[in-house]
C-alpha cells in the first residue's frame, strides 16, 4: 500500500486538485510519506515542494483517511491521509513547482479527470455531511 499525505481544499461542490507530470487524472497536492517521516513532516514538505507554500506544522489539521485505488499504478491501493490548512490561501497566486503541471478546481460531480482514490474521498466525506 502507498501511504500518502494530501492537502484537501474544498467547498461544498468543488475540490482543488493538481496534475502531476501531465498525467490524465488529477489528485490532491501531496505525496508519499518518506521513511522515518511523520505525517505532519510529510505534508509540510510536500506543500512546500509542490505549491511553494511554507507553513508551520501546527497550521495543518488532520481531517481523515481513505483507502482507494492508486493512480497511475494498477492493482495497488493508496492510503490518503488528508489535512486542511488553518490559513486562507489565494489560490490564484500559488506557484506550482516540481512535478506539478496544473492546478485547478473541479466540480465534485464530474469525476472524469479525478483519480480513483480522490473519488473515494469525495464519496466518503460527502456522505458524512
């Protein structure tokens, strides 16, 4: 299983996702947890690497976990450990970096370009509201 941390930014109807290396499907900003790294260390590092945003660990709040099909890997599962930021972000001025090739808002009901584990997140957490 691939264990990941992800930054979840959403409204009731939309969710912010990124495209990595021009892949077809979009998923949350974030990535794999490195050996010996805590989830908080990982989300802090990933947000800095991918979005050029630096926040102290106390600004991140854990909000939940889902397990879903990995992407683009096949026959694998990924564990998404979701975090929210306690800071407001002007997403129009965020500079993506490293492997991120696009960042945009998606309607949660249009899952055509959304990775399977993110769809599982939407289904799981939309039902709880």
